[in-house]
C-alpha cells in the first residue's frame, strides 16, 4: 500500500502529515487529478490518532490561495511583473557573480525562516549553498528569535547545542510548564501530538501540571496557574535551588557522579532565598518552598520551558537554570523527568563529541561584524541583520536571500529592516506569498507548499516524546510554476560554479550518482539518515529496517520505534571529552550578577509579552478565510486594574510605547493577566504590497516596532533577540 487509501475517478485519499508546527499531525489529503482539494485528520496515525487543528485543516486554502505567487516575479518601479524561470535565474546569477567578484562572499547573506526547518531538503540545500559560497557569508535563522538561548544553555552544560532535554511527557507525574503555552502552540522543541490530552493524562493519573506564566494562558486555564512577573524566571529558579540546598533535599553524591561545579552552584544560589526573589517575581515564598519540595520529592517530575523563558533578557541563564533545577532535584535523565532524545546513531557518543567540539570551536573563533556576537550553530543574530546590510565596510551585505521567512514582522525593529532591504543591490525571496518582506525584494521565486514535496522531518527527530518515524511523498503536483527550494538552489549552484569548489564538487557528485542510476539530490542524504539511525536498515545489516522508501510504502501512517525515550543516556548526550556536565561558567556568574542590577525604567512602567493565537502561525496564515472568519483582528490584553488606573475601556485603541518604538492596538481588558503586563500577538501589521489581500485588510500593528535591534539589547552569549518583558508605557489617545 503506497500511502493512497482509495482510488476512483481521479480522486485519491493520500496519507501524509502536516508540517505547520511541531506535532506533525497525521493527515489524509484528498487529491483530484493532482490538485489538493481537502485535508482531514488521519484516524490511523499512531500518535495524533484523528487530531488536527484548524490551521492544519485550513491549509487547503493556502495551497489554492488566489493570492499565492505561482510564477517567478520581478520587481518593477511600483509593482511586479511575471518572468520566466530561465530569465529570473540568469539575471540573479549574473548579478550575484558581479557582487561576488567585486566584494567577495562576505557580501552575501541568507535569512532562513521557521517553515524552512520543516523541510529536510530546504535545510540541507540552503546550508550547502551559503556555506559552499565561502567562509565569510552571513547566515541568519529564525532561531535567534526562538531557540538560541536554549541551544546556548546546552552548549554550556553538555558541550553541544544539540543536546536539548525534553519532558518525558507520557511518564511524568509533575510537569511544570514555564513560559510555554502548549494548548495553543501544540508544543515546541517537543514533538508530541495531542499534547493537551497528554497533559490531561498526567492529571487523570493523579499527577499535576503547574503553569508558570504572566498570563493565565489557555494552558494555565486548564491546569494550575502560577502568575509571574515577566523576565524574572531566573530569580524563581535560583530560589528553587536555594531551597533544595538549604533544606538538604539534594542527593549530592548522585549529582557529583555526573556533574562538576556543584559547590560553586550552591554558592551562586545562596543569596536567592524565596523572600528575596518574591520582590522580583511576585511569587509568595511559601509557594516557592512548596514547589521546590515537590520537585525534589516527586520521583517523576520535570520543568519544561519554551519561548517565554528563552526570549527574555536572561534567556540563556533561564534555560540553563531549568536544566540545573531538573538535575539538582534528581529529575534529569530519569523516567518521567527531563530526558534526552537521540537519533539513535551507532557510536552516538563519539558523534556528539566530534560535533560538539566542532561547534564550540566555531563559537570561539567566529564573531559577527556588528556587535561581535559569537557564531552559535554557525549562524548570526537576525536582530542585527539590518545593520549588517546598512553599515559600510568589509563584509557589508549587498545581496540577501530570504527563504521561508518574514523578518520584517518577526525580528526586532521591522521598519529598520524594511529600509535595509530597499538598499540592497539584490534581494531574492523564496516564498509563495507577497509579504511585508518579500514585496521589498527584487525577485520572488515561487516555491511549493509542504503537500507538493516529499518530506522527512529531520529537524525534529531527537525531540519526540515518543520515538517515531514518518516520511511522505509529495501528495499534490506543484501549483503553477512553483519549484522546491532545493531545485532552485541547485540551479543557483550550477550558475555560480565558477565561484565555489564546493558547488563544482556537488555537480560532480550529482553526475556520478546519476551514472549509478541514483537520483541526485538531498533525498539521498535523508534516506541515508533514516537507514543509519534508530530503526533504520543500516544499509542491509538490519534486514527489514527502515529506508525512506520503506517508510512511505509500508508505514505510511508512520512507525513508533519505542514506547518511551531511553533514560540513563546522559553520558551519550554530553560532548565534553570527560562526559560530565559542566555547571561552572564565568558567563553564568556574570549573568547572575546582572540579575540584581536590572532596573526597570520608570517612564515605561509596564512590561510587554507575546501571545500566540490558535488561528495564527507567526505571520503567515492570515490570508486564509477559514482562519480569519468572524472579522478577526489583533488585540492586546491588559489587566482590569491597569485599565482602571489608565482610564482605558475594553476594546479601546491605545498607544503602546517602548524606549525603541511605538504602536497602536485595541485592547481587551481581563483579570487573566498579571497586573503591569500587556500581551500583544506578533505577526500582525500586514502590508505586503500587491500581496495577501485578506491579511492586508486585517491590518494590525507590528509588535516588533517595540523591540530593540541595538546590539546591546541582544543577549550577548547566544545572540537571542529580546522579545519578552520589554518595558512599555500605555497611553489612551
Ligand atoms: N497557534 C500557533 N501555534 C504555534 C505558533 C503560532 O504562531 N501559533 N508558532 C510556533 C512557533 S514558531 C513556536 S516557537 C512555538 C512556541 O511555543 P510556546 O513557547 O509554547 O508558545 P508561546 O505562546 O510563545 O508561549 C510562551 C508563553 O510564555 C509566556 N511568557 C511570556 N513571557 C514570559 C516570562 O518572562 N516568563 C514566563 N514564565 N512566561 C512568559 C507567555 O504568556 C506565553 O503563554 O509555537 C509554535 N506553534
Ligand atoms: N515579538 C515577537 N516576535 C517573534 C516571536 C514572538 O513570540 N514575539 N516569535 C519568534 C519565533 S518563535 C519565530 S519562529 C519567528 C518566525 O519568523 P519567520 O520565520 O521570519 O516568519 P514567519 O511568520 O514564520 O514567515 C514564514 C514565511 O515563510 C513562508 N512559507 C511558508 N511555508 C513555506 C515553505 O514551505 N517554503 C518557503 N520557502 N516559504 C514558506 C510564508 O509564506 C511566510 O512568508 O518569529 C519570531 N518573532
Ligand atoms: S497542530 Fe500543528 S501539525 Fe497539527 S494540524 Fe495543527 S498546524 Fe498541523
Ligand atoms: Mo518559533
């Protein structure tokens, strides 16, 4: 059975999966003569078992959107004109050749947005292109607005950014969710279909889910809510440690067997008694003590943090402390605790040691031109991308590719970036919409959507709560003239062969593979990874094991590899040669020292946080009528007491100002948010010239006009943008 469950008169029902967000829910695509006509959840998917959210179902409207870009577009004075692929690619490679000849590879940059991470072929080809052009190219990703601080914490503790523990969701008895809203986000840095049900299972089994959040989020509303002042999580976590040490709740021998620096840690935590931190966090000392005791006493407990703990001023410190509290409470690498997934490679430890050493070396050696940020996972902070374009000098960016991203709305200081894009010699977007970003580019190269390409979710394999493999073939034919990103990159590489030995090698390898009857392209790599990792056929050594083809042919609904993640694998996850966790770092000492100094500017007495919405996906699903029904608009959220003090009525438009910018937004007044906080959804403020009409009509404001692109406001260790807890003032007009 090749992934197609029914067939009559040109209508097929094809088994596949959604790739909008991380649970990767199973889907059945109804396809008529190659055209996607409907999507429904896959009842036979072993993990999502018949669940899909509104965005997943609405995706047919994205695929068939009348506003979708389906032919290559070239910018004219005040609009766009269709051009042929040949013409577009010839002009782009000619202009790029000139830029490379005159200014070198340091004049080229690539911004890789969030949806790109869901396509193995896009990841591999974009990396191949930008790294193949030369060492001096610029590479930015959405990660510096999302996960960099989390990756940095792992690099410090385990020696490698790619060992990130996740909660053992199906076995835990106490889950502390800190700065995440899985009921709306469906989980992040954590692939767990039906995550809401999994959390309810914890409670049904007699356990608890505690949500630490400035807002009584949709998740907090279903479980136990503990309100917190934004950007004070590090204080809370240090006081949890203080209590655990002071009350003798720590099994020192057990921890010392795996980690260096425990005494240093105890000294660092000592001043942060719950009475001291209460003044910062707003959380009662008694609540902190009780939580510390519960975390230490419950055999299966885990703290899980995500965007809310990553995107504050102390994102790396907070992420680091989450793991450290899990460790000290005896919950790291334990069933039901915070555990490490892995690809299940043979010699996993050796691979980790080598990879970590390579990444740490790059981190030490490479620095960004603007702000001197170190290269975490080989990338630069997107917060300073505009300045990299606008600041003259060696390695000034003159040509920029943007694939699967809308940085004008997603990175701090959107208008600065908008102007920067206009100043480039060449800007090329790989996208299927004319957005705030792409409509500032010289070319828009139309790409396929996820249902028009094959896939294997490589990026998310090690972050699955239940080890699982699924792959899919393309289920619909490409709409219009759209092409896959890797095919476009392949053409660019061919056109620029003269500039890169890597591109010449890629071309030669492709030729050799074709001679052997193997279709050249990134699928060979994905297939190799499936064969080599957990459940794979190890190139014949494990007969009956998985390959890309076998997954799509024999296991179209996917295959569960094991009921649970393995524990007792800590040493494998660590990249430091001695295989021990390193707690002590001068940078962490410095961050802890800064905690007590961070004064809040008096003229901006409130703090702004983000708010994800069930019917949005960052900036890019606001053109779907299904998702926009009911005349949806962007609203901020403020507390009753603040509204009363400021004489603001429910629904009123207010002006929100930060030290960095200003927006206008209507507000909803609620008791479900900590006083002193305003929550504003990101991804609004559409003005894609000539593009998505419904999104443009819905308007709204770009909340990232309130965030800062000043290098001093970017987290120094990880290059992470500062997106939550930003000081603001509210004025009624
Ligand atoms: N529906 C929907 N789903 C999505 C997305 C979407 O746009 N819409 N985006 C996807 C993406 S790209 C990502 S990265 C994930 C993110 O997934 P999550 O991190 O689960 O989602 P967020 O809604 O950003 O959750 C952050 C929570 O942290 C809280 N918070 C803010 N500041 C602080 C703080 O200082 N401390 C604490 N403790 N909490 C704080 C916020 O109130 C919010 O409830 O979601 C993914 N899923
Ligand atoms: N203030 C604030 N800012 C934030 C956040 C926040 O919580 N608050 N969240 C941050 C986070 S976590 C993230 S991940 C970023 C997201 O930031 P970005 O990734 O920069 O932006 P998106 O809104 O996800 O835009 C995705 C673009 O990709 C296109 N696209 C969709 N699918 C594909 C595809 O398969 N191929 C190609 N080539 N294009 C495709 C869409 O049309 C859209 O133009 O935003 C960050 N910005
Ligand atoms: S939860 Fe995410 S993966 Fe599942 S259907 Fe919705 S958008 Fe798709
Ligand atoms: Mo994200």
